[in-house]
C-alpha cells in the first residue's frame, strides 16, 4: 500500500500553520526545524515546506517560485459536511473566495485561494456524490 503525502510550499511557516489549522481544523504534528511543519487531522497528512519566493521550484525549471495567485492543475479539495460554515471558516482564516458556491450533479462546490496563492476547493456531496456522474 502506498501512503499519500501532500506537500504545500509556503514562504511563512507560522502564518501557513495558523491558516491551515484555523481554516480546516487541522493540528500541528511534528516540526522540522524552521523549514517544515506536519499538519494532522485529514485523511492524509499535510506538510508545509518553507521555500522562499523567487527560488527555482525544481532543477531546470525556468519560472521562479511565486506566491502571487496562480493556477496549477493539481490542487486540494476538502470534502465538508456544511459548505457555508467551511467557507466562512476558511475566509475568516484568510482565504479568498474565488467563485461563489455552485451546484453540481454530485453536490456543491466553492473555489477559494489560500493566503499563499494556492487554489483549493470545498466540496459538499449530496445524494450519491460522485456516483451520480460516474460511468460504469
């Protein structure tokens, strides 16, 4: 069995820890000196990793790391029971609502951005959830 680890690059470890704990009810786990923090309480642990803005994200990558709002094809979705309450909690912690709550065949979705430019979605499943749109 493989274990999924989710790493989130941030430029301010303390602020990121406060945001993710307040927005999603996570709790701090192990600290890796000033360079990382493990967050627990989700199905997979999240690791906040300090990576200064302007540094190369990987060898050979030309675009420097940026914490301005940006798009990436890989993002986090948090499944919640109460979408309005989760949106309010995330916004109170510093998230920006990018698009209002939208209804889908499987439930409802809200698109937000954390204070470090990373987009994420809050999902509230209804009825059969993703099974409502799954092809057999």
